[in-house]
C-alpha cells in the first residue's frame, strides 16, 4: 500500500474514534511502530485536531467538535451510486446479506425529494439478472460462494495464502499460493493464483476452495518476481488472437476463465488476447477450436499452435462440406 493511501485510510480510521493508540494503528494497518508514529505526526502536521496523553491509559484523542466533515453527495452523485448499486442485484456479490442495510443507508442520507427519485429509479430501471416480475426480489440462489468473503478479507491483509482446493469431493489438496486477482467470469467467481509448489499460474473456482488462511510458510519469490514470471509467460504465449467488433461482442458473452482482452483501435473496435495452451491436452484444444469459431470470421491469428490449427481446419472443412 502506498504511503499517501495509507495516511488517508488512517485519517478516516481515527476520525471515527474519540481515542486511539499507536498499538491499535499498528494492528489495524499491519505497520511498524515507527511507521505508525511518522504517519500520525504527518496527519497532525496537516492540521488534524489531535492531542496526545502520556501514561498507561494514554494515546491520542480527537478534539471534540473538530472531526472531519461528513461526506456530502450531490443529487447526481447519489443517483450514480444508487444506480451502480441496484445494477449489481443478483450478481453473486460478496457480503450479499448487507444489501438491505446498505440500501436503507443510501436512502437515509437523501432528502425527501431525492428519496422519491431513488425509489422511482429502482422501479423503472431493470438490469441483467433482475426479475422483471418483481424487481425487488433477491435471488439468494445466486449468492456468491461462502468462501469468497473469507478470501477477500484475507487478501486485503496478505496475499500469501494457504487454501484447500477440493476439485473432486473427498480429495482435498492443500495449496501454498500467492493471490493475484479475484474475479467473476461467466457468472462464476474465480481466483487467479501463483502456485509455489508447481510454479504455475492457476485459475481456481472459489466454490471449490475451503479453509483459506494466511500462509505461515516463507515466500519462495517476491511479489515483483511473481509478476515478472507472469509477464514473461504472457509474452511466450503460443496463441495470440486479434478480434474485430463482432468477436469482441461474442467474447463478452462467453470466454474461458483467465483470458484478458486488451481493447485497441478507435472506439475499442478491436482487441487482442494471448493464451499459453497445453498442446498435449486434446480436450482443451477441441474446446478452444469450438470457441474460436464461435467468435466469428473476423478472428485473426497472430500466433497459433500447429495442433490447434489442424483442428480448426478440420472443423471448417466439415462445416463447408455440410
């Protein structure tokens, strides 16, 4: 975390407390005592109303009636927040059980006129996954996997994790990983990790993870070294594809997990992605062949394994014959 970002977070943290100690700041932000003291001194230098008190029960006090001003939103900002919030209904969100309380708080900070407008927005705007017969219905069957909340809570503190991966019921694997991203793809939550034991980058379904915890092992590589490994493997990818507008639209409808599309061209009218395929995995090659054909005729292959090219040519020949 950058120093400026950390100082701002500490400022918000202490703004909500009448009293705090250096030890509390250390524990909350996982920093050393010296760093905590430097940050507090910097916050005081910016004019934040703090006073210190020595002794066993001492610490820092925020002067009464001199807290940071409460956040105030313009009507347009409030609408933007509310629309973004209702657009995420039934989208397998983490912390789903907090939705009702968040909605009430958003409505609560609005004026009566704004409340009426927000309620009307909720009635007239329908987004994907919303039940049109009952827009307020929350489909709890679409709730995110239970492990997702735990992963997020851990990852904001430490990305070096120990996870149990149960690919097949009754056959758990204990993995020592470095978490890179948590993302939703094709309505499923996945976690991108670097597996220290296999030296591989993997995409694991969150629903198959159990008992996530911060790892107690020493990291074999630094974060920068792991990112360098990922960049190098992306450059060595054996499948590099360019898409046109139709290909991009179809890509958004369906794509294998872990593929990141880089949009290029004016108005994002073209895009590129790269994949490292295991050419010995016939099932994966067959899947990619079908998917690439689905993307349309505007697909351009910058680099493609011979094994995949043969399957594509066979598929196209069969289509022409039929």
